[in-house]
C-alpha cells in the first residue's frame, strides 16, 4: 500500500476503492489511528450507511472480512467516527485521528441457545470468542476478525503510521470508555501496537544504489519507469517486498518534498547497507 495525495493506492500505483462520504469536517493533521468495529451485517452495508448524509457519521476506511479496503474520506480531512472522546490530553479525537472501521457484527448476546448480534443474525461458536470487555465484568460473545481482515488492516496501518508519523493506535473503547465497546476483546490491539510502534528488531533492510538506476511501477522492465527515474548512484532504499530478482522499495533520499516514492528496482544494482 502507498499513499498519494492522501488516498490509498496499491503497490502497482492503482488507486484503492474510494467512495466519497459527505460526512466530513475540516483539515486533518492526524496523530493517532482509531480502530472500530461496524457492528453491522456487511462491509457494503456499512459503506452505504457511512456515505449517507443521514448517518452524520463516517470513517476514513472500511475494511471487509476478506481484507478489501474502501476509503471514504481523504486522510487530510476530518471524518466523523469518534464522537465525544479524549486521549493523551487531546479532546475530540475526530480532529486528531484516522478512523478505521472493520466489518464485524460486534457484541453478541445469548438468545434461544445461540449467539446473536443486535440485528438478529446468529453466529456459530467458531466465529466468536466469549470474554468480558476490559471495562466490564460480565462475559458476552464477540465476533472474531478473520486473518485476511487483520492482515489487510495491519498493512494499511503500517503505511499510515509511516506516512503521517502517527504516535499510537487506540480502540474507540479507549478514547470513549463506557460509551463505546469497539473494537472489543476480539481485536488484537496490543499485538498491533507492538508491530506498528515496537522496537525495531524487525527494522526493514536498507540498500544503496550502485549506479544510476530506474525505479518502476512493477517488477520487470516491461513496467513503466517512475518519473523520479533514474535514481542517483548512492541513493538509499528501504526494501519492503521482493519478487524474483526485483525489490519493492521506499526511496529514503527523496528530493521531492513530502511525496513518498516507492517502486521496483532490480536487485543486481543495489547493495545492502543495513
Ligand atoms: Zn466506534
């Protein structure tokens, strides 16, 4: 994932799915990520609702159970996801955070011998966990988040943390305790926090270009060169992914103010430096 002009794009440069919500405020300079669950039936239903003016609510992203990501609000605009909230001395977290909604039925209650969502759908035991919320004492059911959804969420969060130099990831239940219970016990918040902000024992390998080197949209010479090509000899790169002899990298020494340059380079022309 890369972020261009405050919109998500796939590595290949294709824009991610974007359905604009009218439910937005002013300029945003994000400092935090806020994770939510939709407590809804489907990602599509949640996108429809959060782009409806009657909802008076929105989020920057909705992530489906299959990992499909839909952006509703550019990352430099306030979305209406947090409501009354505070964290770390800041009040009104809409003004300070990027909101991510995960398609999930939310809290489940025992009804007629089955676990049911507020909208009536029932879920089998293998799709839920039974636990007490950290701010409550009674146990109830919580719809699980599938691995494809968590993987996609972590990938997007990592891109956002890097791009906007975010300080932390929190749950809606952290910033509005008592009023909100999402994302709840089924969401691995501590694991996300340590993977996004933990000590960098897993810091990404760094390389340097040996020669003037083209950087491309895809892994192969058939893919277009980025306008920043060729990179000067000695340019530092951080490698995120690989495909055969090709490496997908972020350019660390970019001349361009603000814009993060990412693309594919051939491994033969780079040397490892860290
Ligand atoms: Zn929420």
